[in-house]
C-alpha cells in the first residue's frame, strides 16, 4: 500500500494595501473567492485576536 501524499496547494496573488482577500480551502486545494463570496463564507465567524484571553469572573 503506498504512503499517503500530502498536497500543500499555493495561490499567488498581487496584494493591494487595504484590500481583503478570501480563499476557499479544501483538502488538496485552495481557490480564491470573490469579495461577495468571501463575505458570505465568513458571516458567521468571529475575528481572532492576538490579545491574551481575559479572565472571566464566575
């Protein structure tokens, strides 16, 4: 039985300052999404912060 092969896809873009870029990532594939598709894909997500988590008093 052959060893499993991992594919690490890449996408090269010419980024512009101030723009947001969206990508759809599936096993073995990455594809750029339009701005409208991207906003729809992330509508139910929340931003990630680099700040330490705050302790919540219970």
